[in-house]
């Protein structure tokens, strides 16, 4: 029985409640990533990425179609994005890791859109100055992931509007207020910048085709809360003579608290990429687990990894298949205590952050290199 | 008594019916250009421009305020615009002539916006390719007017969106769908590009202040059908800490037919700047006049200049005060016949077009010089 507090809400601006991913597939009208589809993917990637095996990416649209195109010799490009409204937490990195994997395996160009007007238009007290700061800071995190600099272009909306607007108005001409009201829950009191914004977020899905003057398939890896944008984008595509963009959707990474996704608005349960490793360690040690009230009880009855935020982190980001299987067994069996688990995760988080922060420092010198410039085409 | 056909409609996209300018002042809430205001203008311009004497510019907002600022040593800039949806006709030139006069007398910078997405968003079958063509063609007409190239910047929306969008989203954040529905008559079925567009047209009213980082008063000379944009712009101004733009509004130049303004959609009653002079001559000779059925009757009873399109042209564009006064007298008195009048106007139109077309040819080499480039600041 669900209470109001637990009601599932999944929109581009809010994710809350207990997420039922099967229900999302039905409600959004996407397709589950079946074993059959995954086999086709594996033909091209050799091994299956852990995020696919673990159903972190769990849903798609037209993935088979884009792979057929690929097999017929037609290259696709990748498009994903980030709304730079605050610091990046390690939950954000999950789809980025997978996007990088796709880029490597399919030798694909990537447009990484940074929607540096979105939060400003959405939230009264969020300023363009803040947006500018977070855009730069978040771009460093993107670059630190090690995307191929020759094939990756960071498209910052407010720096690329000469090019984006051209595509956006062609999209916008086919999207009316009724549609964005129905799809995004906009109201009569929604500002006209925000009601136009879906056209801006849709634009990179056609950008390569528009710039090259020929149809190029596009694959969008992103969390499923962004799906409303792609529904609108797909409706418009045939009216502009473009391919519908394909998508592959991932789950939300849980926070370190009890339930809910990791969110920059709850800093104590989120590990930010710029957290000093010792602070991150403390957050992990304070995390919510699926453990029992006493050591004795846990040894006797075992604990519950399925509600444990520490286990989630190992599952989403840090452990390989053998490790995660062993951990799951030992947790259920009461062979391992939460304290031990936390220390193992904390060590890995600290090591990860140290390396990421080194790469982030190096990213400062590479910023210009990654920035989208239509003249480079 | 007004019939449906004569009902006055004045919106940025439609002007029809019999125009009652006093009613527009009341409905739009603007101020009439009184003798007192004109005297203040004349202090700075020496003589009063014919378009002011003749009440072609007839209404304003905050003109006194901006002149007070000017007297206190604070310079203002001018902003006007053109939606490049077809060829320029000589009716369009009326406010441009006055804008040039203001530029000269007040040594003012001018932003000339070309809204090269407006018609595309407004009309199903109007393409961006057409828009591109008319943008260039219309820009030649603007340049041919002889605006000071050092002080005049043509801002083409799709070429300047990196800069305009920044200002537009700050405006858009304070304008909601309800407002643009009420002000512009938008519907739920209006596309989201068009509902955003008012923010783009408002942007140049704050552009100089935004670019310089300090408040600069702005005066907008334009036909009164554009007023809805400035009402929205003025509402937003204090929320952004900017001055409200002042306006000075002109009437619509009538076409050569019976009633109605000159319009590119009625080529036979419009004289285009690119018309071969002989074609323009023919259009004038075919024009609707206030003449009588027979020569005898006209000699006896006189004719009516107030409904005569030929007289309108002389009044709006071609005759000086003495000439127009004489013509009016002689028309009422039956001293002059419509044929004579048409020949006089046709000669002037042909001479004007020949010169304008020479300047238009020269403008081709100056296009880049006039184009807005924020880096020039």
C-alpha cells in the first residue's frame, strides 16, 4: 500500500517516492532491455557492460534499429546532457561512465549539452552567475571522465545559441503550448522561457544532421526522468525529415540516506566529486544500511542489501560481478557486518575521488579543447 | 456606424479596418504627442520634423522623461526593427526616415533588429530560406537610408542569438504564458517558439544596458501596432533593474487602394523599393483618389484629399509644408484634377526610387560594416 509520501513522481525536475521501473516502462511507453537486445549489443561490445548486466540501464527506444543501421555501416552519434545547477555527485557519473563505454565501443561522436539556462528559468532565486560557475565546475567533471577529446563536444547552451536556436525554432514550430503543458505539467503561469526550453533540449538530437546536412542516427543515454523531452523530440523528427533519436534509459542512483535518489539538495547523503576524501568517508560511515539492530541479530539473521545504500553504491559503481555476488551472499548470510562494508566502500570512494580530482585538475587546461565550436566541423 | 469589414484590428500581425488613432491612444494607454511635448523636442532639433508637425508620429510613452535625461547629460540610444518577411515598400520607410532624423539630431546609437525567425514561426509555409533572402534584401534598404554606419548596428536575430538569448531569458523569466496570451492573443495551440518570441523582440530594449553593464535610456520609434511588445517590455524593466524603454509611435502608411495600410500582400497597391520606376509609375497612375466622377463635377465641387491615396503619399513622404497646403487647397477647390496629381506624385516616386536603388546597390559593399558584432563594443 502506498502512502502519499511514497507516491512515485518522475519528471525532469522531480524524482521522488518509491520508483517502480516496470511501471515507468509502461507509463512512458518505452521498451525493456531484453536479453535478446542485450545479445545484439554484446555482438559489438565483446563483453556486456556491468551497467547492462545489472539492469542499471534497463529500458530503451529504437536501440535495435540503431544497431541495425550501425551493422549496415551507418555510424551514429551520442547525445547526453547535464543541467549545471550545483555540484556533480557520483550518482551523476553512472550514465557518463556508460556513455564513455559506448563512445569507445562504437567509436562515436558525443554531444554533451549543458543546459545553463534551465535552472535559472525554473527556479526564482537561481541566478545566471551561479549557473556560469556550475557550468564550468561541472564541465571539469565531464572532461575528467576521459571522453575522447577529438570526438566529444560540450555544447553550453548560452555559448552556442547561434547554432542551437536555428534547430530549436524548427522544432518549436511543431510543438504547441498544449503539448508542453500535457508532457511537462506546465501551467498558464509558467514563464515563456521555460515553455520554449524543451525545443532547446531537443535540438542536439538533430544537431549533427542539421550541421552536416544529412541524416545521422542519434542515441541518447540518460536517466529515465529525461524521457518526456525525447517523446516530444521523437514526435517532431519526421516533420523535419530527421530520424527519431534512439534512447537508452538508466535508473536513478540512490542516495546514502533511506530511499530517494542522490540529490545535490541533500548534501549529507550525496558524495560530491569535489568532496575532500575524508568528508566522503564520513558520509559513507554515516550511511543508511540494511543492517540489524544488533551485531548478534545480524550474525544470526543476516542483513538486507536490497534496501542498503552502501550495497547500492557497490552495485552501481564500485564492485565487479564476483565481488558484488559475494557481498550479496555474505550480507544475507550474516557473514559481514555493516561497519566492515562501509569501510570497504569508503576506501574505494576515497581512492576514486583522489583520482577523479587529479583528472579534474588536469581538465582545467583542456576546457577549450572540449568546447563545441561549429567552425570545427 | 461600423460594419464588420471596417472593425479596427491592430496587432503586430494584422492591421485592418478604419484606424481610429485617438482610440488606439486610449486603448493602448499611450500619451498623445501634445504641442507642449513637441516644443521640448524642438528645443533640441531646431525645426520640427514634418512627421511630427503632421502627426504621423502621434503618440508616445516617456518621451518627456528621456528628453529630461538627455538635458541632464545622459545619452539615449534608439531601437527599431523590421520583420523581414517580404520586400520593403515605401510605407516602411516612413519611421526609418524619422529614426534617421533622431539619430542625427541626438547623435544617437541605433540598434536595428531584424526578426528573421518571426514570420517563420508565425506562418506555416514560410521557410527559413525565404527569411534569409529577405533579411539580406531588407538590410540593403535599411543601409540605403544612410544611417550613420559608426552608430548603427543591424541585429539579425539568428546571427546574434548568443547575445540576444542571454537578455531574452532574463526577460522571459518574468513573462508567463497567461500574459502573452492576453497581450498577443496567443492560444494553447500557438507554438512555443512564437510564445517565446516576445522576449526576443524585447531584448534590444535592454541590450545596450546589458552589454555596457549600466543603465542606458532607450527610445523606440515604430508603428503603433508593435506597442504590445513594449507594454510587456516595460512591465519587466523594473524587475531587471533597467529603465523602461520610451516609445514614439507612428501611423500606418495607407496603400494606393481604397483604405487599408500599404501591405506587401497587396503588391498592386504597394510601391516596393525594388520596383522598376516605370512599374511604380503605373501603380500611382492606377491609384485610388478622392476625385469626382467627371472632370466637370470635380471643377465645380472639388475633390476630397482625406480619402485620397495620392494625397496620402504626398503627405507622408514627398511634399513640403507649402506644397501640401497648396495641394490641399487646390484639391478642395477643384483647381487640380486627379490625373495631374498622379503625374506629380509618379515623377517624385520615380526619382526617389532611382536614388534609393542606387544607394541600395552601394549598400551591398557595406553590409558587413553595419552588422552587429558584440566584439566591437
